[in-house]
């Protein structure tokens, strides 16, 4: 979830004999919509339609939170989880990148979207050849009135970022790998630290000189970690 524009190399890691790689976007991507159970149920309904009984879940940012919500609602159908730059810790600060995201609709132009995307990485050189394509893909969504309403609801004054309780997380026995860029200015690394400390079967991997999109900036490391998770080497 949240991986559609970065899927290169994932097929080799997950698409072995009998395996399928399914990429999902939440409603309203790139800009966030409020996280609730219905988004997890949307994806379970899709998997039901595809005849997928059990799945390994990979989620970036809010996609990681949706993966956790899916595991809470159907724990018997989840294999492993890989959460990259996931939110979900209580009382996280509003980071500079998140503030940029919150105020995006003050000037929702392609140029501003390019600047926003640049805050997702530590080294903007890693976005070479990606930014223009993502901007072209996302602007039609961003300009939709329903997406703007969702964004306003997500960042309404007084709205706290969604978080998972200790009781929720300790109920999930699934083998989980939390991956986070040390230099993430969208979701602070403390979020993955909280998840890895609280989930009973979680491992934490922090990657230096990397921002919110570890799957781009540390692609080879990310794929290696994913392969190790899926082949029970972690």
C-alpha cells in the first residue's frame, strides 16, 4: 500500500512460485484521507474478489497504518508485515514535512507538489526521473473536490494523527519488520521505534541518510530486507 510508483524490484522479491504482487492505493492518494476501518475493509474486499485468502502486507507511511488496521480486523489472514516510515505512535510532533503537507492546498500547483515530494527524501537526486511522472499522475486526483474535502478533514484544527494503543499492537503476533529512514522529516523515526518496541514479534531497521521513501533511496537494502522477511531470515 502506498507503493504503486515505486514497485520496481518488488516483483522479484515477492513473486516467487505461487506468489503475486498486488499494489493498492488508498482513496485520495497522494494527499491523505482520514484513516478508519473502512479503508482496511476496502482492501480485504478486493482480496476477497481476487480469491486471496492470506497475504503478506507491505505499507509505506499511512499504508503502514492501514496494514496494521487490516491485521487487527483479520489477523488470521495476515502473514508478515513490512512497515516503512509508518505512523501510528501516539503524540507524534507535527514535522516540517507534515506541516508542508497540511498547508498544501493554500497553493495546490504542480510546482508546490514538486517541492512537497522533495521533502520525502534525504537526497533529491534519487528522485531524478520520478518527480515529473508522479506529479503528472497525482495532479488530477489532487484537483478533485472530494480529495480536497478529505484533506481538509484529515488536517482539521484539533484533529490528532491516528495512533495505535499498546493493547492493539500487543495483540498482533505477526512477524513484522519496521523500516525507517533516520532523516525522515515527514514521520519521525520515533514512530517506528514505538511500533517495533510494542509489537511482540517486530524487528527495527533504521537506514541512515534516508528520508520517508526508503524504498526509493535505499532500494537495494529495502528489497534485501523484504526478501529476508518473506524467507524467514529475520
